[in-house]
C-alpha cells in the first residue's frame, strides 16, 4: 500500500493534509478500511505483453528520483 499516494488523494479531494504515513494509516484504520489486494490475477492477463511493457515502455515514462511532482 502506498500511503503517500493515498495521502495525496486525501489532500486533493478533502483538502486535509497529513504530515506522514502514520496519520494516513491511522485514518484508514479508524474508518475500518484496509488495503485491497487481488486474490488472483486476471484470467485474460497477457504475461508476454506485461513483460514487454515493463522492459520497453516503463523505463521511458518512469519518473527519475528528484524530478517527481510533490
């Protein structure tokens, strides 16, 4: 679970700011939420296409350290 992403969504949607992951985690637990993990992979998943995307496309679009928008 990426608490930083959840923190950003909370800030954008509700206008509430949390200083760190512990505040976000506390908020999720308080509301009875947990991270969602699929129990299985999609039947239609094309492993070859996924591997191609990871090796060829992702390196071109991956944000470099220090250049990501905050």
